[in-house]
C-alpha cells in the first residue's frame, strides 16, 4: 500500500513539474516607441535694410527708404527723391539710401517699361512721357499711405502730380545726379512729373515745398512706394 502511495505521489510531482514547464507564458512584447517629430523652425523674415530696393513683382511696386530733408519745408526744389551719394543728394526733399540705378532695375523687375532708353534729352518747357506711376509714403507711426500729391505744396496750394517711369538711365549716369523722382519733367530722373515741363520749378515758374502739416520731422526715414499703373 505504501509503495502505491509513493508511486502516486511521484506521479503527482511529475505532473506538477510538467504543468509548470508547459505553463510558462511568453514575455510580453514591449510597445514600439513612437517616432519623435523633429521641431521645424519657421524661417524668420529679415527686415529690409535702408539701402534695399524692395520689389513686389506681383503687385508691380517698388519700395525704397529715404531720409527727409527739412530744408525744403521752406525752400523750393524740383528734386523730390535723389540717391544720397548722387550729385543732387543734398538738394532734394528725400535722400534715398539706394542708388538711382538700383531703383531703375527694381522698376524693370516690377514690370515697368521705361520711356527713354537713349541719351536723348528734352529741352526747357518740354514734357516727359511714359508709364504712369503712383507714389505713396509711409513712416513709423504713419501706416496709412500718404499720396505724393499730399506731401508737397506750392505757394498757391497743391502741386499737380502726374508721375511717369521716364527711364533716363543713360542720362542719369552721364550727369551723375542720382535723380530718382523729379517734380517736373526731366531728362535725368528715373521718374518725373509730366504735369509740368522741364525746368518749370527751377526757373521759378512753379514752386514746390514739402508740406510740414503732413510730413514728419527733419531726418525721419520715410518709405516711398512706386506703383506702376
């Protein structure tokens, strides 16, 4: 009887061992690590430097920066905007940081078609022609554009403004004036005002001053935008 009991006990132990071996569970799989998304830095727009010519080809505009010369609040001049290092850089209402040639190239890039691409010149009393250009101004604290016609005045009231893309690059280089925008027709200005014949202002027939009731103080940097029509 004891022998049977021993055999039975041994069988139980063997069955227990077999059950233990067969019952081992497979180790649980560790969850896959989710890919880490790399942070992509948004490109930071670098503000335009004063000497930059900012071209918006889609909207056919060119924007430049120039310093206002308060001398012309009470002195008349035909020179509205001139490259600061040009021959007329100290005889203008706005001294531009960019050259007249860089401005000219910007107008071409914006889709402009210059009127005069030769060294031909107009005489006193003759008028410029070419693609119409609308000029507006902004500055710190003045986000709403001010029309060029509102920035200047005459002794009798408002100056007529009919700006054109005159071109005149060859003449501009030859005379070295650096003229970007003239207040009467001109053979050297990249843009000029077809409302008055050449030499109308310098001859004294018409006067042109900055309007101190509209414009900011002497030395203020102003952004001039030329929109091709």
